[in-house]
């Protein structure tokens, strides 16, 4: 098995910081992939087969984590 060392990076600017999305895998189509999403000190790691759904799921988890942090303060 050959390890895929390439990744894609997306940076989304927001009012409270920059959301960084790192996408590993998903090549060839339908293969396993990994998405790491981070903002400030919070990061989320999600794995899946469908690239688009996995990115959306990681953003949902990041949003949920950030809301939980605000509630704790």
C-alpha cells in the first residue's frame, strides 16, 4: 500500500478567526479519506468515503464544538 502524502488545504476567513480545512485521501474516487478542521484552539477530525459529505460533517462538528465552548464560559 502506497501512503498518500498529498493534501488539500482550504482557508475560510470569518469574523472570529480563520477556519482551516485539511483534506487527505479520497483519491481514487470512492476511497477512504480524512478531513481535519480547526479554528483557533479547537480541531475536529472526521473520516469517510464521500469527500463533500465528510467536509460538511467536519464543519458541523466544529460548529457544535465551538457552541459548546461558548456555553461553558
